């Protein structure tokens, strides 16, 4: 099996996932994945859960996140941890970009 080590940003494709929401897959292997997620203001990622551990880093914008029973308003430089199977979702308050890291990788994104 050949391991891919370099994932040039310009080679990645920004794909629309839903109205006001797009993403670009970055480096990944079986155990780890990074994803750039772009939100228009007012866009909501509904509450959901998955088996993956997830860390979200806010690159720009302002978001209201629900993680489990807690709600946080976050902006550039903030980060959040989401344990496996915890319900979480977000509403974008000011247009922005998130950087999501998943372990293991999200097979459903590839």
C-alpha cells in the first residue's frame, strides 16, 4: 500500500454539501482526516453524532455550537473537542471557516 504524504491545497476541490455549506478534504489516511468547512452566515449544521472523535478549530467567523448539553459561542482561534457519538451541531453567526480533524477518517466524506 502506498502512503500519500502530500495533499496540495490547490488540488483539493471545494464541494457544496448543503445550501450555505461547503467543504474541502485535506490530508487523510485510515486513522486521521482534516477537512476545511466553509459556512455562510445563518447556515446551520443540524445536531448529529458519529463514531469519530473530532476537534474543530475556528479559522474565521463566529459560530454557536452545541456539544452535548452545552452551548458555546466561538470565534477565530477557538477550538472544540467532540467525543465519539456525542450530539453536536452549529449555527454560523458570521460567515466563516472551520478546520475539522477526525479520527478515524470519515469514510462517508471520501
